C-alpha cells in the first residue's frame, strides 16, 4: 500500500499516481479510469474497459425503462 497525496490542480484537487501504478494499470495521460465504491465501503480505481462501459450503458437504459418495477422490487 502506498500513501498518495492530494494536490491542487487549478480549481480542482487531483491525485498523482506513481508511474509504476500507471504502468500496471496500462493507462497514461488522457486515459479514462473508473472510481467505484466497493461493498466494504472502500473505493476501487480501475482502467477504462470498453466492454464494461457497454454493459453499464445497457444497464442504465434498462433501469430507466423499468424504473417503476425496480422501485417495487426494492421494497
């Protein structure tokens, strides 16, 4: 585990990843990564995945179309 420091980048705050991490993730400047919350309450940072994005877009369409059904199932 590595400690990373948050830094000011313009009007935002950024996280600088060591080049070893970037190499392991196979990402670089300008690439997209995903920050997802895990069930344990932590967070996961993963590289962009075309297949995952396609699946998530399909899920978003279904959730929007079936909003009422999903709301009833959640009760």
